C-alpha cells in the first residue's frame, strides 16, 4: 500500500462569538476559543496505481485530507503511513509568481514540490516541453493566460517522480487537447505504480480518472463508486447555486427596504 490511515483525527481551534447575557460588559473578550474535529475516526488506504477522488460535504474543499495524505499536516489521533515521496500540487497564485518569468515559475514550483537544484536542471526541458511554454519561457508569467500557471504546476508535479501526488483542482487543466494530454500522462504514471488523490469540482474528471470515491462528512467517511460521487458533486453544486440565489434575493430585499 502507498498510503494507509488508521483511526485518524485532526483537531482545530475555532474562534466563535461569545454569548453575552443581558447588558453586562464583556470582560473576557468578544470571542472564545473552541476545539473542533473536522476529521475523526478516518480509515483509508490507497494501493499502487490507484486514483481516489475526495469530496468533503462539510467544507466543500478537503484541504485537510490532501495535506494529511502528503505529509504536510500531522494528525492528532491515529497513525498514517506515507510513501517515501509525496507532494500536494496546486496552481500558484498570481501574487506568488507575478515578478517571475515562466521559466523561473517552473523552477519555483519544482522546488516547492521537493526537487533539488540538480534534479530541476535535469528535468527542466521535460517540464517546459510538457507545459508547452518553450516559446514564452523567458517572458513574464504575469502576461500569460491563467491556464499557463496551471499547466506549469501540473508539469512540475508529474515530472517530480513522486510515488503519490495529490491534486487540488489541477488534475486536468488547460483546453480540451491539453486536458487529454494530462489524462494520458496520469494513465502512464498509474501503470508504473504512482498513486493519485484528487479533489476537483468537475464531475467529468471523476468519471474520466477515478477508480474510487471517498466522501468525508465530519467524523464520518465512506467509499462510493465514481458514478455516485459524480452525482453527489452535481447535487452539491446545485445546492450551492440555490443558496447563492437566496443570499442575493435577501440582499436585494434589504437594499430595497433601506431605500424606502
């Protein structure tokens, strides 16, 4: 097994508004610290060459699970066994790379993914070719389309030679042709034993790549087939749109009442 989690839990501290009784002054401050367990009693394993898609119904972004799976976050309960090399791939923000060229951005992303200077020099051309940025490698990345940053992040990740790669919204990036290219490379790496943990709001990616689906909901977790996970993603999107429309209606109503 590449990755195993046994009875894993993560504890966080949240700040909540303190309840006030009557008109008494708040001597101890307006906020109080409370402990919470966004993940608890989690059992999970990932074998060689498998791809699992993760959906967190509580937070809609399973960042905690992705960090646990790549060793960038320690658990407060339970045990985790990790492969020798794992990484969490995510697109860099424009502020992180706005003063860099495309080539410098590739080197920065590769360094963040754990590659040393010698390894980056050896694989630099491979990363440039896969990201299809050879013509703009010396140009400022700020002047390029946003998808170039995502392509650079993906290229640096798949050239890292990691045994486990977790993708946060950047498993299949770019236009349709480049997305197909990403899918083919992931399939090649899976044959060689590389495992993938993926989060994406795109239900089509689940059907294209996933072998398994994992649904997280606080201290409950369950495995589901990829088709069921895709259905949950679509339903979750509809629910989020509905809540957004309701907030907009309330805001417009409040604005109308204030004008009157």
